[in-house]
């Protein structure tokens, strides 16, 4: 499957990531409303319809998942810093996508992307870690997003949701997925021990917080809220942090005279 066809499948099949089950969507099921404003949390929208989450890391740059790319770019806008999709007021267009040449839609390698906004926004960004943060199995973390709260309904939640998840060791996660995809050191797995609690459609690209640090972005899962199908995250590994910093530095230098 080539990249163009893959992205079409993502959009029209509600971002089916591992493509193995009817509930192969990406959103938070079984979560609860976020009540404290998160100014750096963004909704990436196509024709003003939510498709992915993202993180404002600079006043003109977002961090999200590479598979969240939407075309044409003129149809894409971003809603910044709102707890409600219907009540958001700060909307801005985008200029470009930046993602690793090594991004692979089949192996899920390097599913990470930076989006440059059309202008600087008035919101407090969330800084990414300066170096890789070790996240051992058993660590309690929080994932947030506007994904559907009902796996049978492909409709985003109007209110931002949050859910506590627990990090799963890479070896165990590889057993769960039978090494398809292979969970590498640049990925992270986390899930919830209860049924019907997890990500589903619409949460791709959203942040995973562990000990108040953003350590990853939602990449995908097979099932909505299945304890034996934990969510796979793109981990902010040393390699990914270096790619982010180098990309931002290169972009800054190219616009400086």
C-alpha cells in the first residue's frame, strides 16, 4: 500500500491504524472530562471537523503523529487551547508538514510530525523534554484527546477527555501484537487494565503525559479499550528529540536573514 492510498484509508475509515478489527479506531473511551485548561492542546481539523490531536510546542509549531497529515493543506486548520470543540475561538491555518523520511506506514516507524502554523498564536506552549525520559513498565500516565467516547460512533467528543493508562513493557507489548508491528525503542506501549477504556477514533497525535512530562504521541491500537491490545505511542526517544530540535533549528535558520 503506497503512502497516498494509506492516507486515504485513514481519512475515510476513521484513521484505522492496525486494520484488524471493526473497532480499529483511534479516541478515548471510558475517560473523563478535562476541567483544567490546557492551552497547548490542539485539535487538528479538516474542513473544521476534528481528525487528530496535537501539542503546541512553540508559538508557531505543533507536534503530532505523521499519519495525521491531511490534504489539501488549505483545508486544514487547528483549534488551539480549548476544552470544547464547539466553543473554541482561536483557529489558525497551517503552512507545512515536516516528518522524518524514515516514517513507514507499514512498520509504524517514526510516526511523528511537526506542523508549522500560518502565524504565531497567543497560547502557552508545552516544552518537550530536553532529553529522553525513562518510562519503566508500570508507570502511571495520562492520555488526552477529543476522540469518540463510544467505539460504535465515529464522532469526536465535544469535550476534551483524559484517561489514566499504565506503561507496558516493550517485550510484553511485542507478544500482544505478535511483533506486528515490532515495538522498537522509539515506541512505547500503554493501556488500561479495565475493558472499554482506551483510545479510539480521533486521538491520534495526542499527548501521553508521564510524571508531568510529555513522553509520546498517540500512534494507534487494534482495539478500543482492550487490555490485551495496548495503545502504541511514538516515544520521545533521544533520536526523536534530536530530530525535533534539528528540524526546528533548520526552519529557523532558513527564515533568518
